[in-house]
């Protein structure tokens, strides 16, 4: 009969080693899960209010604690980005025009425009989409925006933007206070990290986001 490698240790030490091995395996699993599948992020700014909260006293933030979210890092390896997803990505270098250091920083915005589409914001803050082959515009339904938020975004009324092939147009839900693709252009797919699948902190804000898988 083959003896267990720890069988020669005194019982108290054997129990300690067993616990250490168990904890080590659990930690390794969590780290592997984070690295390959889901990674946590903290919401640092008000650009996605009221959907995702950042913490006061930062201007425009509504939360006492910043929301923490989990991102599905495998989603875009297995499928295509979808309109309406809340996406974490590495901002292009042009984003430095909004604030020093924003170029290359990790941003979270909502995916609005797909490759080879034209995105337009009308004079009431509504977003319209036209695909490359279409002759008519389709109004985007955005139940997550209040009418006050839409109407406050006067700086972009009447403007339109072309989304290049292989890139995606990102907007913050807090339209009048979001520096996004309207300022620095679309985001290449290679810079997308993944869609938000869960708000896990604080406890009062726990919520699942459909469409992130």
C-alpha cells in the first residue's frame, strides 16, 4: 500500500499543510480565472452615470462608493462585439486631447456604432444609425438615457461620424459629460478588453448585465 506523502508528519502539521495546499490551489484558480476569463475594474469617472456610479466628491459622481464591475475577457475571442454592450477598452492615443494621460488609459463606454456605419446625433440628442448599404437612418432606442441627459448634450447636436472597418464607436451614457468617440474617433477591435457582465460592488448595486457572454 502506497503511503500519502504527508502521512509521516505529525497530525497537527499534516492538517496545516493540507490547508496551505488547499488555499494555494484556490488562489491559483482565482488568479487564472481573473487572467483568462473575468477581470475586475473600478468606475473612476462620471461618464457612465446613471448606469455605473463613481464615488463622490469627483464631479458628477452619484455614489458614495465607486461601482466595481467584472469584464468577460473571452467574449471577443469567441464572438463579435455587439451594439449596446458596456465595454472596457484601452483608449486610443487621441484620447489625450480630452485630458493628459487619457491616451492608452482604460475606459468604459457603451458600444453604439459598428464597423462601416455612420452615427448621427440629431438636434434633440437622439442617436441615428445608417449602415454602409442603407439609404435610410434607424433611430437607436436608448432607454438608459433620460430626456434631460439627451437635451443637455448640445455640443454634438447635428454632427455625424463615420466608423471605419474593424473599429467601434463608443459613447458614455452621461452624454454631456463624456469625452468619447465623438471627440477622439472609433476604437480598433484590438483595443477592446471585453463587455461588462456584472456589477458586484457595493452590495446595493449588484446587477447582472445581459449580453456580455
